C-alpha cells in the first residue's frame, strides 16, 4: 500500500553512447471506488492518499460537499482470487440521509489518468450540482505573490524530483502560504486528492484560496475547483475554451501561462492586484525638470 515509485533497469543512450542503468518510475495502478458496496468508478492513479482521492471524486461528482456526509472509507479485502488485499479497491459509506447518485448517467464512470470527465454532459451537469458559489468570494491577491506560486509548487514536489512524471496541485492562501499539495500521474487525480483532503478535514468550501496546477487548465479542473468553492485557479500552461467559459460563468478567476513574471488572465481579473508600474530611471547625464510650483 502506498507504493508510489518503482525501479526498472533500462538502456540509456546519450549522444550515441549506450549504458545500462536503473531508473525510477512513477507507479500507475487502477483504483476501484465503491459507494456503499456498489461499484461506482475505476480510475488509473498513483497509489497514495487514496482516501483523499475517493472523497475528492465524490465532491467533484456532486455526491457530497461536507465532511459529515461521509461516514467511512475503507479498503476492501478479497480483491483477488486468493482473497488478498491489493489496496486497489475502496468502499465509501455515506452518512444516513445522504442520497446515492444516479449511476445510470450519460457517461461511463471509468476515468483514465489523462481524462477526468470523459463523456460527461458538460456545463449542464455542473450547474445543477455546484453547492458553493464563488462569484462573490472576497479573495484578492497581489500579482507579485501570484508569480511566486509555480516555483513554490515545484519546490514541494518530492516524488517529481525522483521520477519527473507526476502532476501536482497545490492550495495556497492569498499571501502565498502553501496549505496542502498532492501529486499524481493524473492531473485530475491530483486535484481530487487535494479537494478530498479538504473535505475530510472539514475545510470546504475553500474560500479565499488559490488552486495552482502544474499543467494546463482543462474544463474538468475548473469544474472541480468550483465544486470545492475555490475562487481562483492558476496553471503554468494554457486553458481550454470551455474552461474559460465555465470560469466566467462561475465568477471564478482563471490564470494561464503563469511563468516567471508573466501570465494571461482569462476570467475574473478584478481579484488580481497589480503592482504600481516601475518608473524608468532617466539616462545618465540627462536633466530632470522639477514640477512647476
């Protein structure tokens, strides 16, 4: 349980020179999520923080929105023919009174490590389920603090340093403090693990926080942020058109291409506080004319 990396012997070729070495790889295994004993979803993920992943998935699907709505999460024994526990099957028990979701939806509940909402009925599915409004969230962040988030996220990626093969999602305050970080081979899994941590810690909704992701800003990630009550999402790469549409509809701030001191703001620009522009120093030997009295 919790096996995140694996070691494999490989052939390395650099500038025509061959050598044998052992490489560290990120592990990818299936996780089946059951709801009160009924299979609900299978997702390909990096083992670790599985309870967070299951809880965050249920938030993203609109099944739960508060920690008290989850009664228990446990690994299921007997997942193989010999009855051993592979730690690849989880059963989530909902609290009394929490309705079960309709599993006869327009999509399959199989999710790969690259697709979080494969086949989902897009905007309509989100409108009917989002429980935490974000449009009136009072978050304000200095642009200088925002530009520091990618480096702070990268510095905290411990498994990425060993494998180079993981996505990361970090939750930050407006002052740039890192509240939590999760890594996974799937970018949507990393966000689900982060949101699940918040649910199980009774932190939802995540008001006045910033979600920073290491890849692109896709529709499913904006949807997950909205479902968790996160008012701002920033990504180091590009957003999709549908992600921008959803962010604008939700009243969320969406930032893309956040690299160094540059960024593109696609929605919710009022939450970003711009620094006063620096005045260029006059050329050497020039005269500065004082203002008229």
